[in-house]
């Protein structure tokens, strides 16, 4: 079983959005959900520790494919530890299925669904605020920019329109709860989304000089 100490080293060069603090938060949430749902903790913990280990940074060349690279990295680590191919494949499935924007490999096991839910809960609430603002800063995007009608209708920006943190909230964050699988995660998401919505409502008012 990969240890916390090993995993900390794997994320030593990660940015603040996908750093080891993110992994630890996802691990705590996943363990909470697993206790409710009765998941295989060994598979789940390994998957959590390895899910963002390769390329999950805003500027990374491998950002859109990081789940595949991380799954390959996981296989190498777990093979060295003597895991069976069946259990390695179970961990890999969790990792391959965790990315929100890739629907080609939906989570089909309880462990994969819990990793997906725990990872997505980390983009909501107070932590979600901190992460989406940090991500915008890392990507050189504004915190708020008025979204165009085109974006509001299709999710596609007009030429020259920046993808601000508020754009990301509209495009992804406020839609996260409807994509979750476990009842406990859905309950947590509803509460966290209220915090995120309130933040952006205030951000818009302040950005427009109305407060």
C-alpha cells in the first residue's frame, strides 16, 4: 500500500491547486464516504493517493490526459508492491474515471464513484473558492469577467473572452452536484454550493462597484 510519505514526495512539484493538501482533503472525504457506503479501503486509498500524480497542473502539457498518465504511474508503483493485476486494474479504473470533463470512462465501481465524488467535493465550498481563484491566477485569467450571451447559452466564449473564475463556476462548479453518485456526497455538495454561490454573488457586486 502506498504510504502518505511516498505520496507526499510524488506531489512535491505540484501547483497549489493540485498539491498534496488537495490529495489529503480528498482522502479524508473519501474515507468518510467509504465508511458510509462500505467500500474497499485499500483500493480507494491507493487510488486517491495516485489520482493526480502525473500532469494535473493548469499549465501542464499533459493536463487533459493526466488521468491516463496517473493510471500508468499507479500500475508501475503497485506492481512493484506485488499487487495482483485485478486489484491494480481496480485502482486504475478509479483514476481513469475521476476526471469531470472526460465522460468516456464513467465510474462503474463503488470505489471509483467515491473517488469521483470526493474529488469533486473539493471544488465546492470554502475550499472550492480558494481553488478556483488560485487556478485563475495560475492560468492568468481574471477572477470575474462578464460572461457573453454566447457563453451563457453554449458554454463557448466569444473571441477574446477570458475564461474567468466566474466562467468556471457557471461552466462546471455549479453543475457538480448533479454529477455526483453517493447520497452523502450529494448532501455535502448542496451545502457547499450555497457557500460558492454566495461568494460569486458578492464578487460580482464588488467587481461592478455596487457594494
